[in-house]
C-alpha cells in the first residue's frame, strides 16, 4: 500500500463525508430530489464539457455502457437520493456513520457473487471497522433517531455497495471524466421524473444554501467521484471501500462544524477503532 493511495483515500473520504452536512443544509431550503437532480445535471454537463475539451469520447461498448448506467442508478439515484430524503429528519453524522458500513456490504457481495476473498487480517480489519461504527452509532441511537430515515440510509448503503462493484467495468474505457459526467446525467434523468411526481416545489434562498449547493457540485460531485474511480482502479473494490470507514470521523466533524452537532467521547473512541480497521484492511491482500 503506497503513500499516494493512502492520501487519495483520505482526501476522498473527507470530500465524500462533507456531502452529508451540506446536503442537510440543502434539504432545509429546497426539495431534496429536485435539488439532487439539478446538481447531477450541472455536474454532468460540466464534466462532459471538460472531457470533450480533453479529447475524451463518450463511445463505449455495451458492457461499459451498462456499467455506467448501473452505477449512475445505484450511486446517484438510489444511494444519494435515499440519503437526501433521509437527511430531512436524520442527523448528518448518523447518515455518514451508516454509509461507512458499505465496505462490509462490498466484501460480502464480492465474496458471494464476485469470487473475491480476504485473508484473516482483512477480515479482522472489517470486523474492527464494524465495531468502531457500532460504538459511534450506539450513542446516536440512544439520543433518538427517525427509524424511517435510518432504513433509507441503510438502503442507500446497499445501493452504494452495488455501485462500487460496477466501477471497474464503468471506468474500463479510460475516459474517466467522461464516465463521471455520463453517470451523473443518468442520475439526473432517473431522479427528475420522480421529483416532479412526488415533491412540491419550495425554495428558501440564502447564501448558505447557494454555498452548500456549489460545494456539492464541485467537491463531492466531481472531485470526490473522480478520485473514487481512480482509487478503485488502483486498489480494487474491497480495499478502496475500506476508506468509507473514515466517514464517521469526517462526517461527525463536518456535522459539528457546519451544523453544530455534538462530538462525544464514544465518537472519538469509535474513530480510533475504525482507524485500526482501515490499517488492517489496507495491509491485507485480497486472495
């Protein structure tokens, strides 16, 4: 495991986790699915424009096209769509904690359907990660949380795991930025009719809302997604997914800084255990 990959993983986790607190700001002032569909449309068009300027093509074979569509549906429409809805009533820190269980789902799905294996050290790392997440989640649940919101977040984590397992096929063409743009347009196309059918339009304009929306487009939307694609291609799905165990640390931090959500001693203890789990998984070799 080289230093560059570790730095990429940490940067990705920080960018990705910032989406939870900023999304909670957005859904307080706008309907969640409308806002998310617009974010995907803008991000996708920006990515495609830059990709074309760099000489990238949107041509791909059927298998790559299917992978791009599946990724756009699972990560964008389902994972982020379910989380945006949940964040209307669920604390941002709790949503990020639930999302961090995704590596366990990736490891299980990779074992059950993809023939992937982890040596004992990797299994130990995943177990430590689960224990760390459980420490943090336990204190959050005792404080009271919306059960429906938790179920939506769990469904989103499962969709993200499926999306992660499609990444290698989606990015196999080498046109990384073009693939990022296309899968975002898939998400926009899937969410917009649902938003129109289910949501009433509302908007409470503010500088905070505008800043959060711009941040979502540029950082979690474009930068983090590109790093994530590159990280999976570099490390493989199971190892790359272990960086989602950093979501509780960064998610709680951003929630505290931007939303005033509290950080307790069990949060700190859980983050330390999670870090040990990440180290173990990164040192393990996939069988």
